[in-house]
């Protein structure tokens, strides 16, 4: 999942290697890490090639109790 970082944070996709993700940069991350960063407001979904963000990603980032 592609995200744009809103704050600079460290994170790990594999649980072993930690990387620095810089604010303002776009990254292609695992869904689990991307959802975690979006939920913590450290990232936002990157627009697709048409310029729209995927609405399903926004719902998944909110968590199950807020998907009504």
C-alpha cells in the first residue's frame, strides 16, 4: 500500500529491520505497517494514478468500530 508520511517515524515491515520513513515522502509499505501508520496519523494514503485515494483504505485505517 502506498502512503505519504505526515511525520518522520521509524518502522519495520518484517519485525527485524527498522527503517526511517521521512515526512513528505511516499513509500510502498506492507498493508499492516501502512494501516498502523495511517491509524496513528503518521501517514495518509497516497493518491492513485488518477489522483484519488482508495476509500476502502480509509475505512480499514479507522478500525472495525468506526466502519459504520
